[in-house]
């Protein structure tokens, strides 16, 4: 231990930061890191990063410590629920009635369990651990503004690289997903993800980060305190710096990949987040209240034009299938019945695929297997109970409120909490109608970015002068 404490603090802090950057850049690569083995690897690597942050000189303010305490409280709540679901002798929870019925049918005494599948909550815990570690590492590493900005660039450039790969793969060999044969969404771009909706949310999130960087570079190029919007286009087209051209090109690449996924919700929510990013960033430069409405209208018009010319497949899906797939709302109602029957501790983390068939509505087509609720909050509540699900919801609400506060108080580096807020909007709204936040390859990116956004939401002028960890 003495050897570790004698290491240079810069080296230890840099190790923690670069480990986090590595995981964020490569988590989307192996098919969205969906399988349990890959998730376990990322948990181990992020655990090393978290350990390194505890040995580094990253200095935390009172707000950061309170946030870490809140994360610790969520961890304790998860631990209590998992104890009840995994233990042969839970403290207060009652066993699932299916075990008594099975014991009666077989004529054999079976030790009951709160979980409908014995031991499954333990094996399903990997993505939750990975997301919590990513959030903690992002929060601590992000206290250094230079590291926080580096993470933005890692997300932006890795997203652009995956977008370029996705476009080339879509054009050259659309039947292949990396080195495997594609079994679904053959006519759509999925990048390195299996599901097109998660791919759309990911590329939309990367586009948000590129837009934030582009807006910051635009203001820097204009070099004025108050923007004169009539003169801005001429000034931007005069001696345009290469960095501005590169950022715009990468933004366009990510947008192109996003539209080629043909995901309705992913595209619409990403466009909404892009509008929010633009308006919030330039909110102080808009002339009076009417200027905000003009900006909203103009941004919406640009989004509709992009949707019309680049998202033809998305528009076609809206025309043919409407706003939602058949049976999805019936599945939501069926999931609510599970929650009503097991409101306190659920049926067991990761057991939705086993518990849902007994509640499957007759309005849902008999074709296919519903192993995911396509609504992350409802699925979480059905698996771990309402109290813990509400606690997670409150945690997200607090983090979003802190990010909004950070945008209000920050002048320098305001794009960090702004990017985190916009990506959180995409991820959270999309999770209400799909399962993108249940895919670790995307969720790790989101939680890492939210972590650095939270860290920079508390920074002050005095604090920003702290030497690089």
C-alpha cells in the first residue's frame, strides 16, 4: 500500500482518466457490450479506474461528496433488495408463490425464493454495476475541467468513427454486423449495435456532443460578446477555421448514421435534444422573449427539413406504422399488472422474460417473445419493486436538476453540463418507449458523460484553478 501512495498523483489520476476514456470509446464496439462476459470485463476495468481515483488528487467539493453519498444510498437500496431476492431467508420479503405451487405439484420440498428465477438477480447485476462505476468515475475524473473536456472529445470522435463504419458497412455489406451475419434490421444501419433503436440513440447523442463543440467553436470564431445574427453568416464564411469545418462534417456524419437507422423515436428525440442544445447555448444572445420563439421555430424547421431529406425511411415508418408498434401499449399494461401483484420487491432483477408470459395480454400478437418490456422504468419496477424504482427515478431527477443549475451558473465550459443534459434527455425519454439504457455499450457512455457534467456543474473560478489530477 505504501508503494501506491508514493506514486506521483499525476500518474494515478491520468491512469484513472485514460481507463475511463478507453471504456467509453470501446464499450459500443463488441455488439453494444450486451453479453454478460463483456459486461463483466468492463466492470473489472471500471473498478480499477474507481480504485485509481481514490488514490489520486482529484479534489471534491461538498456538492460532489453529497452526490457520491446519494449514489451510495442507491447502492445500499440495491443491496437490500438483492439480499431479499437472493437469500433463502429474507428479512421481510415473502417468497414468490410459484415456488409453493411447484413444490406441491412435484411433491418435493423446495426452498422458496423471492425471485421467480433462483440466482438470476446476481447474474443480471452486471449492467447496473457498470453504469454506477461509470457514473462514479465520471463524477470524480470530471472535477478536472481538462479531463472533462477530453471525455467530450473521446465520445465525439469514437461516435464519428462508429458512424463512418456503420455507413460503410450499410453501403458495402448490409447483411453483416462486424464479423457476424446480421439476423435483424438488415435494411437498417445499426453500427456495432444489434438494435437500430439503440444505435439511433447513440449516434444522436454523439451528434449532440459534436453540436455543442461546434457551437463553442463558432462563438470563439466570432469573437464578440453579443451576436448580431444578420452578420453572423458572413463572418462564419470568412476565413472559416479548419476545426469548424471538421466539427460540422463529423456532426453531419453522425446525423447521417442516425437517420439511416430508421428509428422513429431515436431520431425524433435526438432532433429534439439538438434543438434544446442550440437554444440553451445561445439563450443569452437571443433578442428578448420573441427571439427564443423565433429560434425554436427556426430550429424545428431545420429539423423537419433534415427529417424530410435525410430521414425518408423514418417518415415512411411513421406513415405505415404510426407512432408506436402494435401491442406495445398492451405490453405496458401487462407489466403494470406484474407491478401491482409484486409492488415491494418485484419478481427478481433480470427475470422479466420469465414473469411476463403469465401476464401477457390477449391483445398482443402470439408471434415473438417479449423478453424486454420496451419501457425501462416499468420493467425495473416489475423486477425490483416500486420503492427502489422510485428511488432511481428521484436520483435521475436530482441529477437533471443539478445539470440545469450547472448550465445556468457556468460561463466557461458550459457545453459540458449542457451536453450531459441533452444526452440525458435522449436516454431517459427513449427509455420510456424502448430499452436503450439497458444496453451497456450505450449506457456506459451516458452515465460517464452525466458524471462529468455533474462534476462541472459545481465548479467555480477558484476550483477550476486546481492543478490537473
